[in-house]
C-alpha cells in the first residue's frame, strides 16, 4: 500500500510537472511570438516609410499574419489642403481590385447552378458579336480577345465627367470592334470583359450589379463601409485623390466616373472592410473551398477568375491591385499561411505592388532592397545636345527640348520651361514629380520621346 502511494504520488507529480512545462512552453511561445510580431511591425513600418520618403506611399496599410494583425497604420494626407491625415477608417477607391468582387459573384452564381463558366455570352446578350464563341470563362480570365474600352477616346474623356449613360451606350464603346485575337488563345487584360460580366450578373439575379455585390458579399461579410459611387459619397473619412503628393507639392486629380468603371473598377472600401473580405475568402464564407480553388487556379499568364496567381518563394500568392488616377490598391494573400497584405493609397503610384512584395519578403524572411530616390547623373554636352529639337505629339502639339547653360529643358508648347534631370543616358525625370522621360534614337529612324506621368503615356516623334 505504501509503495502504491509513492507510485501514485510520483504520477501526480509527473502530471503536475507536465502541466507546468506545457504552460511554461505556451507562455514562452506566446512571448516569442509577441516579440517576433513587434519586430516585424517595426520592419514593415520601416519599409513603408521608405516608399513614403520617395512619395510613392500615401495611405493605409493592414498586414495580417498567423492569426494576428501585425500592423494597421496610416501615412500621409487624407486631405493635404485641410491638413487631415490618413487614418485607419479612411475610405479609398480600390479600382481594379473590384474585379475580384465581380468574379466572386459569378463563382457564387455558378455554385447555385444559375450559370456555367462555359456558357457563351450570347446566352445572356443575344446580339453580342461572336457571342457564341466567347464564354464567361474567357471574360473572367481576360482571354476573350475583346477590345479594351480604355482605348476608346470618347469613353476615356467621359471618365472625367459625372455623366450617366445607358448600358447599350457603354457597350457601344467596344462591342463592334474586331477581336484582338481568337477567344481562349491569349491573355490580354481588358476592362471590357468585366463590364459584360456585370451585365450578366444583372440579367441572372434581376438586381443591379451594386445590389448583387451587397447581397452576396458585402452584407454577409459586414463590409459596411464599402460602396460604389465615390463621387456621391459623404463621409468624413473620404480621401482626396492626388496624382502626386510630396511635402512641397500636391496635385489633385478628378474622381473617375464610377458609372463607367462599374464592375471593372468602381468599388471603394477601407482596410478594415477588406480584412473582413480576406477572412470571408480564407474561411470559405462566400463560396466553397473547391470553388475558391478553381477561381484561384491560373488559366493563361497566371490569371484565374478575378485574381493574379503568382509563385513567390515557392508559395502560391493570390493577389490583385488597382490603379486609377488618384487611387491605388494592393491586396495579396497566402490563405494557407494566414497571411494578408492590404495597401490602399489616395495617390497614383506605380510602386505599390513593389511595396507589397517587399513586405511579403520581410514576413517570409527573404532578402529585399528598399527603394531609393532618383539619382541624377552627369551627361556630356554632346549627349544632351543630341536630344535637342521639337517633337510632335499625335494631337499636333509640340514638345520642345532645349539646351541652356549646360542643362536640358523641356517645354510643352508655350508652357514654362522645366529642367529635366538625367537618371541614365536615355532616361530623365523631373525633380519633385513623377514624370518619366525617355528618348529612343535608332539608326535610320526618327528620334522618339516618351513622357509618362501617372497613368498617362505620350509619345512624340522628332521633327
């Protein structure tokens, strides 16, 4: 009996020690995770500030990793004129990230048996040219060959107005243009296909596109600060769109007409709402695991149903961005790692995807480099003088390139002259601006100058 007592006592002590050890181990792991998260928070903040320092980040970031929001922080101005800083509740246009919402509604309707990805467009729009050959899947994956509507000058000009137009008028901007290629043979990103998907959603559900997205996504996921008509939005958190912003210069830009961008790019949101969107996708709250897997399987050129699918560091990165004048978005996720990066800006930034990928590298312990400001190099007078002359744009306006006092200057028609700085022999930039200028001179051909600013790109031939 005495021996049995000792054995029982020893057993109890072992249990107590095991429980103590487990508790200590859990506390140690939690402490280490806290330290790691704090370390990553500082590192990510440092990365974003590096992009902000070169005027390529002005907005809000939310980074979620392994069951914890590591960072939710805002940078720069919501309204520079009124000195209102960006904040966690700031509302941004998400531009082409809208396409993932449009595609998700289509996937949901497929799960409900209301359409098939192989259905031809003609089933829903009977008179659409070659609609019997173009399928819903072609529209989802940008493999339809349909003409890109942004190439239509009348449509592009309407984007800068608040004018309302009919669905038929919107289709007329691309409907009768010849296909760029045979359906299903190539990938070519086109907003037109997603405009058609919006019409199909309306035909099937009997709802407006906006109400269908609310019913299937926004309401179930409690995305109360997400909407569609940014021009009409009344909110103290509404961000002012800028084409460029720095400590000394702020260039406002017009809000694009959301009636026209529609299912291809009209949604606005917040980082907190988009975090709910991530949780809804990760936990299959909207569509099943099988349906989400199909939607995130690349079709051609790494694009699935409303998502780019990239292989980074041996992992399947599901992502999409958006870029219109005055707003840029980046949304990337590794659901199996419970990782999500959400970046929203109220500036036109061609570097936001780079910022997102740099943050991803930091989280996954991969090497990365931080962005640096443009560095001016000195070129010889002979090289600079080679570019001097008049260059004619397609609208017959003239770009003058001048050499004065050892410097190269640019003048658009009779506008004031501005100095352009050399980054390398054939590439130049403007100080405190996002304009990029490049010269292409080939033997036996006319010299060409290309000027890129924001989303605008102009090419002119030397006279």
